[in-house]
């Protein structure tokens, strides 16, 4: 398993540990659990750095899409308008 695969697996574990569930193609907070944590912010930062690293690089379209979905889901909970 590559390093990026291990990072993805760990990111999913951490998101799930924070009370998020992947439902209907989106990461959503579990019912009654909408409080982001420092760990969630750290995962967010890691995902943003990865997006910056792979933007405009061929062969990373699927990863970029997955990360964008996860980032948007987290931001919708963390920084509600």
C-alpha cells in the first residue's frame, strides 16, 4: 500500500472517529454530533495541503474530487454561515 493510500485510510478513520459518516457521496456529521475538533481541523489542513500539491497534475483527478468533497463537507459544518 502506498503512502497516499495509508494517508487516505487514516483520514477516513479520523473522520469517522470524529463522528462523521460518508452518506450519499458526502461526508456528513452523525446525528447530534456537529462539533468539529482540533483533530478535525488538522485533517482539514492536511487535505487542503494535498489538494494544493496535486492541483493541475495529471492522474490525480479522482483523488482531487474525493478530497474536495470531504473538504467542503467539513467546512459546511465547521464554518457555518
